[in-house]
């Protein structure tokens, strides 16, 4: 079966539709079928529709995404209650260990994203991985820092990512490799993202799944949940009407 590729973290300026169109065109050229673009939580409704129309014209499918950056677990829970059903992908930027643990065990969270160096102080550890393995959360790795960092910072980042990937693999936590970029020149083909992933102990089918199977699974699962047919896991509305 032919693979379908998805970049779940394209950082387009949603207030500039020409920028959105350039990135969407580039994504199509590179071979992506889906692109997830981050939207500000408070402005999603008026921005998603025109962005989706632009992507449809280009020929790629838009996946509306929100990046939550809570400082406490309680703040995360409030954000999830308010925003979960407004976006197809919910990522949590884990800036505190307590937030990472809460996000990892909450089935409303799709992606765990850990801020990159030099300010990185929170890591994907064994305790977080154990919680994530029992929920639906995946570890997201953005390749942008690997493209722009040089020297010691890049070596340090590679070491961190290698350790986190090994923890995720041993704990059976899915990994999603995304671009995390906002510039056309930094966008890469899915095969090139997979090649970069080989630097952090991801290779072969495992790396390709991180840019195809794993992100596409998240998209399909959430679109089903957001459908009017969804009642609960395993329960769907087959028919609606007075004669049912």
C-alpha cells in the first residue's frame, strides 16, 4: 500500500494567507498529503476556514493544530476542556515535568513536544513514557533544530534525542517526526526527514512510520472522534431519524 505522508508541525503565519499558500505548495511538491498548521487558541474559528480553503486549492489537506503551553497541570486541564474539540491535533509543549506527566496520561493529548536547547530543561523520561504508553500520546520530534544548530549545541541535542527515542521505543510510545519550520527553504521531503531521524537511532520502516503511519493514525482517529457519528469508543451512530 502506498504511504501517505504528513507533517504535523508546519509553522505558517496564519494571518498571512500568501505565506500559507507558499508553504502548502512546497509541501505538495515534497510529497505530503497532510499538513498540520498551528493556530492561536483564541482565534481559531476565523482563521481555520480561509486557511483550509487555501490548502484545498493547492491540493493538500489541512489539519488544524493547537500548541498548548501550560505552566501547571491545572492550566493544562482547563485548556483541554475548552479546546480539545476545536482542533484535530492537540500538542502540549512540556515546559515543566509536572505538565509533561499530566499530558502523558491524558487521552485528549496527541503529541508531547519538548522545547529544544539551549533552554531545554525538561526531558522525555521513563516515568513520562510509562504514562504515555497507557494513553494515546505520541512523542513529537521537530527536526528544525537539527537543521540550524551547529557544533556543540547540535551534538548535545543529538545525544538528548537519542536517549529519548530509545526510551520511547522501549516503552512502545509512538514517535512522530515533524519539521517545526516556518520557512520554505527548511522544508524537507518525508524521506529526508526519515534520513535525519537515522541520526537519533531511528531507521528503516521505523523512521518512515514516524512521518507517515503514526501521524496519519492520529489524524484519522481524531477526525472520527470529532464526527457527529462518534458516541464513545466502539459506539457509532449508524442512522439518525424519527424511524430509528
